[in-house]
């Protein structure tokens, strides 16, 4: 999700170690982990909600496009048939 690699995490860990000290680091890490988990859950819920809300209109649009394409294909076939009949 955030595309953070090993060295970025290591640098963050070192900065936290220097800023808060080794005594408070586990508590701070737990606090950030909890909030990161909540953020991630809310993010995925929002993403799923948006997908659910847009799925039906997207399906309807795709169906309309398919219907239009079918109509265009039929018309093209009719035009081609008329051209063949005219050329005979």
C-alpha cells in the first residue's frame, strides 16, 4: 500500500529509537501499529464501498455499450449485404 522497503523501515526505527528512547519504543510502536491497522481497515472498507457503489452503473454502461456494438455490427452486416447484392 505505501511501498515502504526494508531500509526505509529501518531508518524510521532508528529515528524513533533516538527520539523516544528504548524504554518507550515498544509502547509507541504498538500505538502506531494500532492506528496503522485502523487506517488500513478504513481504507479497504472505503475502497470496497466505492467498488460496490460503482459496480451496478458500470455493468449497466457495459451492457449498453455491448448492445450498441451489436446494433452497429448488424447494421454493418446489412450494409455489406446490400453492397454485395448491388454488385451482383
